[in-house]
C-alpha cells in the first residue's frame, strides 16, 4: 500500500462557512451567560479545627435524575480514504496512488436517553448531523506527458450521518466525569460538488456505514454541560465506484477513515 502524505486544505461554500461561524459564536457566548447564574449547591470542606479549607460548588445537581437530555454539537475532523491499489497499477498505463488527510467540519443534534435506573452508567445516544467532507487521493502518473506531475482527485460531498452510540460513563466527581462511547454510524450523501471535471473523476458511493469509538469528558456548568470528545471512525464498506478511467482502474478498494473532535453542549 502506498505511503500516506499529510496535507490540509479546506473547501466549503460561503453559506456553509457563515452557518458554522454563527454556531461557533453561540458556543462561545454560552459560557459567558452561564457565569451569570450562581444558583447551585455548595459544600464547605472544613479542617480539624472547623476552619473552611475549600468550597465545592456542584453545578446541575439534578442532572442525572432526568432520563433524557437534548443538545447540539460542532465537530472538526481529519478525514481520508483508506485505499488498496489494484494489480493493474503495475502496468505502465496506470498510476500509483496516495491518500491525503483533509479537514472537514460538522454540526448536528444530540439526544441522550438513559438505559436503566438513575444510577445506570449506560446512555443511548442518537446524534444526527451534517458533515462537509473533502477527501483527496494523489495519483502519480506513469508515461504521462509530464512524468513528474501529480494529479489530485477530490471527492467533496455533504454527508448526513445517523450515529447510533452507547455511552458508558464513570461516576461523577464534583463537576466532571469521564466516559467511553462506541457504536455504528450509517450515512448518506446529500450532494456531491464536482466543480472541476478533471479533479473530480474519482467517485464514491452515496451511502456508507462506519464503526465509531472514542472517549470524552463531561464538564458541568451552572446552565449546561460541555463535553469535548475525541472519536475515531472506520468505514466498513468499499466506496469505490468503478469507471473506465485511469484513476478508478488503479484502485480496488476505498473506505473512509477519520479522527474527529466533537464539542457537545447539552442541558
């Protein structure tokens, strides 16, 4: 399998960038609004002589008493195709390929439902969202007019995802707790952007199924819970669409792979 090169370049429509900036501004303003509210339970820790050593403020004390918690997320990821080259690329008329990591952005909603009683550590999460993906594969030509040239093929698409996840969380320690999360994520492609016929000859299927797993940290604030989460995704389907072109013929397998940082906000 060819060596992977790490390069980043983001391609988004102007309207999509504006929407993401507005969501990011909302995420920044929420902590400021939360600081204005101080109605939370507090507990004083005293020493042997009765003096106060510290005061612990417990935010959202009844959070785990509710069985359902809605929310939203924004995400940034590095995505690429996992590729396998076909035996045809050995022939002089075909090319060698290298997959490149490219950044992407996503937004979506969260619905957490507790499985079991109030003290159950298991949470079912449904988190539908939209991801703006650009994945690239570099092809090094053989016997092209310019042998040293590199042709980059892009698969740029808007993908709607429907993750079905199980979250296992630790006991709460003051205003924080750790958790692990895993599951599957079916997805469909809502649109493909093929602005350049020469750079968009390589194509992928319009549906995918990925395996998801990761870790996160719940942070409780007076008005909401903030949870940064790192999640890994591995495609379970061959997405290669066969066409009679030099790029498709040089590959026999193409699946998706990504590392994503989620910022989850729930109440």
